[in-house]
């Protein structure tokens, strides 16, 4: 959900898209709302106690996993999308006429490069930390953590030549990578055993 919140801010959508935040602990009932926890809120749409009820409101026969984020349409009263990579694409351009904000983080001349970076970063870094942390065997852990740090090493070298991943301006590729890097030393190094190096040990990634 972090990516969508970043885009909501960068694309000036705060006055148009409201946000309800679940409690960070996912218990037996799944994601739930509890505004007594700092940073969490109530369900501003319907006052439900659990996010699953919002999914069921959209489709009483739904069988999908209950995940965050979801983008809800208040006019049609249903879920538009629940995949952050697709929601940020919508935020990037779909509301430009409404906000007047035409900042483009997926420019046409860089889309092929961005898509290639996204694919690599998602599998080896964004998801790589989870593959490492939740590995069931030593072999699975070794494969995941070595791939993770090989990709971090590649990006370190890439950032030797440019300020951001595709040059001197921020693109979608940067905004998909940065949440993982921000959490890395605090969470993933110890909790997920991604401890070959820390981000602070990389000159360029630290600057980035």
C-alpha cells in the first residue's frame, strides 16, 4: 500500500481519494480496522470492523484473498482494483484533468526500460526479501538471498552513473523500489535474515 500512498501525494490526489488504514497486525480474522491504534483508522466507507466485509460488499460471492491496498469507487460502490502496481498506473494519468497535475512517472520514451527494471526489481528485491524471510529450506533461502544481493549490487553500479534508475528524473521504477529500501535495514536485515549487507553499506544506494 506504501506505493499507492506515495503516488496519491505526488499526484495531488489527497482531496479526491480518501484513505482508510487497517491495523498493522493481521489476526485470525484478517485485516481489521481499529482507530485506537496510532496511524490506523476506522472504515470510512461503511464502518465495517474487517476489510473482508468491504470485499464482500463489492461481491458477496468473492473468493479472492483479502489484501491491501484496494481502490474503491464511491459512485459505482465497488472495488476498482486491488493490485498496487496497477493502481499507481491509474494514479499516474487517469486523474490529470481533475487535478491539473501532469507529472508523468511512466513517460513513453522510458516505458520499455521501466518495465524491464520493474520485472527484475519485483522478483529479486521487492519480493526477494519475502522469499528469503519465509524460505522453508536452506536451499530456498540461499537462492533468494543471493539473488537479492546480486540485484542490489547491480543497482549500486547503475546508480554510479545516474541520480535515479533511468536517468536524472524519478520514474515509476524508483517509486516501486524505494519502499523496500526504506524498510531494509530496519526490518529485513534482522527479521528476514537479509543480512549479507545493509543499505547503509552501499555508497550509491544510501545516497539514493
